[in-house]
C-alpha cells in the first residue's frame, strides 16, 4: 500500500493514497444502466482491498450513493474509513447551487443520516454559488468542525480566486478539481497556492472518464467531444507508449496511469471511479506498480501538450 496522507491542516489521515470515486454507485441521475447491486459490491471490494477514502456526494443519485455507502460501512470499522461527501445542489431550487450557512448545515445533517454515521471526515462545498461570500460559507463549515460533525473542510470546482476568498481565514483543508494527464490547468493555476497554504489536492476525472484506461481506440473519438481530432490522436498515441511501459511492469494502462498519480507529490489522494467490482479490483493493483522517475517523466512528457 501507499504512504499515509494527512489532509490539509486537519487531523484526518488516509492510510492509502488510492481512494474510490463513487459517482457510479447509485448515480442513476448521472448515468444510465447502473445497478445498485454493482454499487454495493464495488464499495465492498474497495474496502476489502485496503482502500479507505470513499468520495461521494449528494448529487450522485440525489443521496442514493451516500445511502448505499452508509449501508455497506455498517459492517466495517468506521474509524478506518475516510468518508468524503459534498453538497451544493439545492433540491428545493431545482438543483441550483446553494452555499448559505443554513443550507450547508442542513446538508451535513442530512448526509450524516444517509451515511448512517455521526461524523464526516471531509465535507466539500461541491460547487460555488453566486451570492454567498466564500469565507462565510467556509465559516459555517468551521462551526460544523468545532461541533465534531465534520473533520476537514473542502471546496470543489472553485476558481483560483474563489479558493483564495474561501481560504481567507486559512480554514480550507482540501480542494477537489478536474485534473488529469489530459487536463492539467490546475498545475499552474492552483498547485503553488495549495502548497503554500497546506491545502491537499484531490483530482477528479483522473482517468478522464475512462479514456485514460486505454480501452478506447481511434474509432471512439466521438465519445470524447471535448478533444479535437488532433488532440484525440495525441492521446491514443500517448496511450500506446504508456502500454509499453505498462507491459514492462506486467500492468494495465489504467494501473500505470493511476500509479503515475500516486507518484506525484502534488496529489494527495487519487479517486478513480468504477462501474463494478472487477474494475476496482484491477485499479487497486496500481499500488504495486512502482514507476521509475524516468518512466514518470516520460509519461508526463507524452501528455505535455495538455
Ligand atoms: N467534485 C466534483 O465536481 C466531481 C466531478 C466528477 C467526479 N467526481 C468524483 O471523482 C471520481 C472520479 O471521476 P469519474 O469516476 O467521473 O471518472 P474517472 O475516474 O476518470 O473514470 C472512471 C470511469 O472509468 C472507467 N473505468 C475505471 N476503471 C476501469 C478499468 N479498470 N477498466 C476499464 N474501465 C475503467 C469506468 O467507466 P465505464 O466502465 O463506464 O467506462 C469508470 O466509471 C467520481 O467517481 C467522483 O467521486 C467529482
């Protein structure tokens, strides 16, 4: 397994830098053809394999992901699990983002009920809203921390300026944003500030929603319309090179890509999502793929245009 990670300035430690993303656990509103049984099985597989951080949100199935996780963790030692959840989508306003102290406090109480626990290890404001001053929203989370309902304060999808505003009183422990080998903006815009302010970073979409597993070929470019044809070609060619590196380790492309994040000191915990227990089982083996520094640099170079 990997080295223990401390989350920001909090007392939360994560025993394994490989966590689990759970938007396909109960996330029926986001993805078609999901089965709850697969969700239950994959969360169990993760916990049985030594994963400790589970990343969920109200928005994944409007609470269903949290409910499934809440059911599963009843059979495990809660003190060994790091539960991270998020809220901002206000069901009473058609899912509009709401960061008011009253809404955030109610969201935490509701999440605790669905997760069937009496504390959250990490609570993120899922998205910034338009009106609430960021430091006021974070101030509400600080009160929840003092009350023992949450242990670490997170923000997600905040711009660099919004992050600075949110952290005006130095209270933010962790940020979660879109970041992967094919989406590297945060490296320039966020990482220096995060490091200076002892804020942990968790990238979401680490596998670029499956693209970086290497399972898609040139014929699948229309599934990834955010990339131009030229960019898509660059990615598939780069993945062919990653496959060579993977072969040298007896590993898959997905495992090698996950191992790349695990070696990056700027990343605290990597949370690849999964559709079923087999994917989790395979992804967990990434912790045994020890990339050399030159392989790490080579992979970074392959994606340097992103
Ligand atoms: N804070 C935010 O706003 C935010 C936004 C998005 C996500 N997140 C979090 O970040 C997590 C990670 O993002 P993500 O799950 O959307 O994307 P991801 O980790 O980039 O990709 C996960 C997807 O890749 C495919 N996959 C994973 N392992 C595989 C394997 N071994 N072999 C083949 N395919 C595999 C699966 O999809 P298929 O089988 O369907 O191909 C899986 O659902 C989420 O689960 C969620 O917890 C947070």
